[in-house]
C-alpha cells in the first residue's frame, strides 16, 4: 500500500499549524487540534502523512533512529571483523532512511532473530527492526511492517559433491538446518515434513555445520545463500531455488503509526532519488 502525499492537504495543514503556533497554541505532538481544524475533509492517510512530514512520531532517543537486527545475515547485516561495526545492505538502508528523515542512526547490539518482533512490539528499546525480515501476516499482527524494499526467495543448500535432493532430504534421518523463527524454518516445517529440522541461532553456524557434515542441508534466503557461497563458502552449493515470493519490510511498533508513515515516505523518496539502486548495486553488483 503506497501512500501519496497530498500536497494541497499538506499545505493547508502546515498553514493551520503556523496559525496555531502564532496564536500561542503550539501544542504537544499528541495535540490533534491542528489536524482537525486544518482540513475538515482530511482522510486518515492525509493525517498520517502530515504527521510524518512534521516529524510527529515517537523515538526511543531524540534525534536518533535506533535500530535492531540479528547481525549474522550477510550481505544484509553482519559485524565487520575489523571495525566491530555493523555493515550491510540493511545498515546502508538504515543510514539512508535516517538521513532522509533528518535523524542520526543508532545501532544496538545484535539479538536473536526471533526476539526482534517481540522487542519492537514491547517498545522502549528500538524504533525499528531492519533484518531482511519478510513481511508475513503473523508478523503484521504483532507489529507494523513498512512497504516492501526488496524481493527474496528461499534456497536449499548442500555441500558440493552431496547427492541430496529435495526428495531425499524429506526423511527423518536427514538433518536440515534453519535459523530459528525465520520463514526458512517455516518452509522446512511445511514442505520437508519428514526431515529433522534443526533450528539454530544464526545462518552462519548452519553453513559451517553443513560444511563439516553436522547437517545434510540448510534452507535460507536465496540472496544470502548466493552471497555467502560466492564470498566465503565455496564448498557449498544451491541445489534448488525455492520461489516463495517474499518481500522484506521494516518492523515498527503499532503504537507509532506516524513513524511507519515517515519510514514509508523516506523509502518512496529513496526509490525515486536513486538511493535504493545505489545500495543494490553496492551489495549485489546490479539493480535487483
Ligand atoms: N527473511 C527471513 C525471515 O524474515 C530470514 C530473515 C533473517 N534475518 C536475519 N537478520 N537473521 O524470516
């Protein structure tokens, strides 16, 4: 769902806010009088967009976009060995988002993937989770998900030389590693119903485990598998791409709809001003 800024409505609202401030009633952010009196026919979307445009959202720390992720998912997010700083596609996205919103970016330490949605839902720790996170109905019940910013699929990965196939792996004697709480885990539980799914904290240990023979295969997001095989795990192979048609979004608390609107607005700007293309080329060598 894309939201269009109605410039006319925005202009009227801005005028109304100015009038109120001049009249000495510049109220708090929760003061809805400005929007109410600005335009009697303003729709909910217009009001949300106006809130976004005026920065009328809550932040854990003033002036900062505080982000969380599970930092073991290259090239979307990982820890740079040398600097100890988070790096990756989502990190660049977060910086660009913050920039477009006139904020600084603030990254918190890595946490378990399946704790991200609960942390955002509880509130008070981080403003957004940006983690190569697929937009799913289940997640959307708990938190708001932004508009999609990239498409993805799943992949089945084995060791080079392995003869395993999707069919042969669907057997109780076969161990298929996944990252706990991910759509990859969900896919294995639904489609390789006889296999022994092994949920792990991160996908790097799954890759190392397939390498050393602890697991027969793993299932993870295709762009992550391709990137890792190309850059660090030459002895692994993609046996099959699994066309799940996933899309990544950013998780935001349902209590902060103005932040979701502002993030969507920034994403739309980044789509048209070339920022998104730039980040895709940087991490994937071409526009996706
Ligand atoms: N796209 C998958 C999901 O949403 C996997 C995401 C894993 N992300 C991470 N940062 N470890 O479930």
